[in-house]
C-alpha cells in the first residue's frame, strides 16, 4: 500500500552542537548534600574521603576525579542515572552512557582544548557546583563554535576575533546539564581561587553512547527490521554523496495501517567538512523521498532510528 508522505518535525535544539538543560534533575541538592557531608570535616579520616585520582597530563589535563557510581550511595546515584539515560534515549537516540566521572577542579585545575571523537556522539557535563556563590574564577566549559572550521573562508580584513567569537564559554550553575558534540575542540577554563575541595568546580561528566534503534507499541522488531533497513539505507545513500557527518536520530510515528504519519528529528547536527550544517529543507527532502511503510498492527508504534554518519 502506498502511503502519504510523513510530516517532518524538528525537535528544539535538534540541529545545535550545544544544548543546555537548566534545572535538569529535581534531586540535585541531594547529590550535592552527600558531597558536602563527606568533606565538611577536614580533620575526618573516613575512608570515603580517600577517593580522588589526581589526574595530570602535563600541558593538557589537571583535575581530581573518581568514578561517580563509587562515590554516591547506590539508590541516590541510580535515580540520577535513570533520569540521565531517559534523556539520552528520548532526545538523542542514545541507549547508554559511559561510566560517569565525578571531577573536582581546585586551584590550578583545567582541561586544555581537545576532542573526544571515539568515546560517543555526545559529551555531557552535569554541574554540582553552587555557581552563584563560588569563590573561584574560571571553570566555564569551553566549546568551539562551528565557524572555527571555516575560519579562513570567512576571514575579513576589517575585523579581528576574540575568544568569545570562536568559543562558547558555558557557565556551570548547579543542576545544569550541558550536552555537546565532542568532535569540536573543547575544554575547561583554568580554575583559580578554589582553595578547598568544597569550593571546587564539581561536575559529573561522560558521554552518551550506543545509538541503536528503539521500538515502542504494537509492532515487533522482527516486523520492522526489513522496512527499517530500507529507510536507513536510503538516507545513508543520499547523505553518502556529501561530506556531512554526525548523528541523525529520528522518531517515526507509525499508524495502525503501517503508514509513517510523522518523523520527528531528534538530532541532526550534520556539518560538512567546512562546518556548514546540512540545510533543513535538504534533510526534509531526503526523509520524504522513497516509499516509507511498515506492516499493519493493532495499534500505533514509535520507532527511534539513530544513524551515525561517519567520514
């Protein structure tokens, strides 16, 4: 049966390499309270205080870090982890995350610019720092802007550039989740003035990983595999003629008849080799091309289809 072309919807921030989610988790203060309770008495010699790896790579990294799941009580951290995983699956098309680090930046700590291409399609930083009351300077997450990739093609003889023209400097207020494409050079501005662990820049960070199909509703994976593969190959073939790359995550709404009534674009930051994003109308045309249909079922289904396009 031939079906009508689906509606193409773009989720908020779907085409951005940088997303900021303020007040991400409702129990942020409980995580922060456990940290403060552990370190509030500097004369205490309890074993849980002796957790830090002073990670130093000369000229590149300097910070204190520990596995977050080992530091926090299991019920407290599992609830946060579930919330984070749900966000990745709903908004990014990523099923899992890497084992997160809890990192503290005291005086002199920093991360110089680098990229994290092999680890996952998105990096995340979740802040446990009481930012408005901080006593230190620095600590912002630096993420290069896409225009840095086409710097010379846009260079003008009548304009100079400062750091703010080339990099986002993202403050890290308490409870904020920052998500970004780790292919872009990024780092952490040096912290100065944090003399104790309680005054540090404190974050949980890692990578969203495993972009794989997810299915909800009446259909089974056995029934969707063949049409899903046809859709995926059609999109990949269309993009294969370009230099665009990145993670394209789609959520398909499938009716009882098997028609795809809507395709919601969850992520579509797909820059080409010069950092120029794939135009929205071009992606919409690709998604509407071809005949998209699934077997009939006794109810609606929703298929999340992430496609990792690499060069």
